[in-house]
């Protein structure tokens, strides 16, 4: 039996999505910037995709910038925004250095981008701690705000442990604070969220949530790898990070990846239909898996928040085993999962997320994540439950007491 | 990330040789890897035999067992180490290098080379533990 439970890493392309993409490789191959028939055909497809995507988030089409994925979107949002402030800043005046508030459990796309901005001396950054469930407190975000704060960047759902962050709470107080800031001469604060792991299951109405900028990547919800978007509410000016032609209203140069963008729009449309039922179905399977593992194997702890968690992620630490070894034994049984163990990471550092949650390195060593998807069945879950306990017994037998 | 391992490594991961304990061992060592958190424990039974050429008595690794909490490379290197060391004189066993271990496994991914260093270190430490006990 082949069981793929690594959907938080990536998903296969939906057949319907692929079907929508195919014409743009051959018959409708035009460049959307060309005035002739082929060009206009591509332009129409691009515009339609933009409208469909905007509908998903209930925003205007002009508020969508297509990118190569969440990493690029995050880079553009953070660097683009800070560069806007940098341009208007008096050099060497430290007090005016813009301030970013983020969390210590963000994806590396955010963490490394923030570090880069710090290194350039263009921004100061506060990396907020999280509690043992991987939750950042909205109050802590609020308290971290300073007169020079310009950006708050908090991920919607953590990719390793699935914890859902209090996005609406943060969005609400950012809105409120922004009302009073102009009077004190302080800059407006923008709220960015990396919503990559939330798109298919959670509310993504950005106005309701108070989100100004949102990043995502397509391959986590059955669109291809290498396409994503940055949502930017109107009135926010970003300095573009990729120079060249005037595509995407001058915000991202380079000929648009029409086929992939059409695929991204189709995948979002598919996910929007029946979103709640699918979230419920996946959550039930995930709960069955988590409860089964906790019951059948001793020394296991569910990582992440027990309730405030995305439906597709079940993550654990298993005492007395190493994650990569578990993955190899699972692979022998046809099961694909992932681990945040140092040995599995290749760079030999245990997951920064687990460490930030206060998980001891020895325990992070035995971390295991299963992430479910639309193809996951109850049979697959029961199959995992039938083989995992033996694997753990076998590996524990190998370990020194 | 799951790395590409050789068939030897995978076979040993599935069926490790000499895994377990020796009760009242002559030498024992525990080594840990500060880098990634793995722990390896080695148990030795030392024997004496006469050399065929000159009839001189020599000490050799009569039995060796391991227990490892670690990655596939750590398990495979511990296992292959016990196979290399078994039957060797202590003088020869002390010379087992991590390179020898890696070669026996038909190679290891670059980020996993330190696991073989750990195994070689464990054997030296266990032999010295025995020699220390003797004095
Ligand atoms: C939360 C989160 N952010 C960002 C990314 C980066 O996505 P991509 O590599 O497609 O740019 C991922 C996926 O790896 C993710 O899970
Ligand atoms: S010992 Fe951990 S990487 Fe092998």
C-alpha cells in the first residue's frame, strides 16, 4: 500500500488543474504583453485568473501579484515595504529605522528575509516567542509595537505543528491602532500573513481578518510548484524586488507564467467549493490518526495546539527514537511522512519551531509529522496505525537504555 | 529530508547485526553526538588466543554488541563497525578508522559522515575502557 501523508510539504497537481493549464503550453502560447491575437488570448486568460483569485479572497483583481511561490511573495512583501521606508529615511538616523514584529516559528522564507533586512541595517526585528503549543499571544504582538513599527508578520498556520495563530485578533487591533497613529506622527502598520498552510481549510476573507498582505504558494493545494501570489491591499506601495519590464502594474517584472497562473486560479476555485466539508472530513481522519497513535504508543506527545490546529496536520514527538530512522522504516511500508529531527534536516539542527516551543532537543530528535490531503482515506489511516507501533518498538529495542 | 543511502546502509538499517547487549562486558563505552543528539553504546567481550606464527598470546575482540539511538547512518555505521571489529586483535581494532567504516558501507551522504566518526570513536573508547579496567 502506498500512503502519502506529506501534503504539507507538497501535493500532486489536480487533473482538473492540469487540464486548465495545458492549452497555454501549445495553442494559447501567447505573451500577454503582445497586441496580436495570441497575446490578447493570453492576456484574457491572465485577467480571468486574476479575477477568480481576487474573488477567492474577496479583494480587487489589482490587489493580486502573481509570483513564483510563497518565498518570493514573502521577500517582495517584506523587502518591498521596508525599501519604501528606507527611501524616505535620513541615513544614519537609527531612530527612524523601521521595525518589524514577527514570530520565532515562521517559515525560513520570513525569518531569513527579516535577518537579511537586519544585516543591511534597514530594519530592526522583534522575533516573538511562542508558548508550548506554538501559539503566539495577540497581546504580545500588540505589546511589541513601537512608534517605528511598520510591519507585523505572523503566519496563519504553522507548517510543522499546525497551530493556528490569532490572525483576526491581530488584524483587529492593527486596524484600531492605525486609526490613532497618524495623530502621533507614527507610520501606519501593515499586517502580513504567510497563509500557505491555511488556504484550503480556513477563512481567507482578508477584509474580515484585517490582513493587508498575504503570501501563498500553489503546490500545497494541488496547483503546480513554482507559482504563488502576494495579495497587497490597495494603497500600499512596495518597491519591486525584481526589475525589468512593466508587468503586473510595475510590481513584478518578467513575462507572466500564464499556464501556471491559470492552474493556480483553478486550484483555488476547486478548494473554495466544499471547503468546510473537506476541512471536517480531513479533521476527522487526522483525529483518528492522532488518537490512535497516542493510544497505541507510549511516550508520545502531540505537538502544536490541541484544538487551535489546522485540520491536516498531526505532529508528534516520540521518545527514544530518531525521526529519520522512523521515516525510513515507514518508507519501507510505503508510507511517506516527515520529521523535524536534526538528523533528518541535513543541516543537523533540530526544528527551530519545536525548539521555540520549548521542546528539548532530545525529544525533537523523535519528531514526526503526518499531513493529510484530499486523497487521504480511512483505510490509509488505519494502515499507518497498524504499522507505526511495531516500528517504534523495533527502534526502541535498538536504543541504549 | 530523506537522503540517498546505499543498499548496504539500508540493509543494515533493516537487519542490524550484533545489536543488543553483553551482560558483564569486559569493556563498554557510550558516546554521544553533540551535533545531532545521537547516542551509541558499545559492549566488548575480550578473548585471548595464541598467534599461529610465533605462539605469542594476543587479545582480540571475541564478541561485540551495540545499541544506538540515531539516524539510519548511525545505526548502519554501528552495525558495520561491530562486523569489522569482531575477531580482530585489539591492536588492529584500535586502528579502525571512520574511512574504513564508510568504505564498507559503499559510502555515506556527506552530511552523514560524522555518524561514522562517532562509531570509530566508540570502539576506541570501549577498548580503552577495557584496558583501564585491566590495570
Ligand atoms: C508556511 C510556509 N511558508 C512558505 C513556504 C514556502 O513555499 P515555496 O517553497 O513554494 O516558496 C512553505 C512551504 O514550504 C510553507 O509551508
Ligand atoms: S548521527 Fe544524527 S545525523 Fe547521523
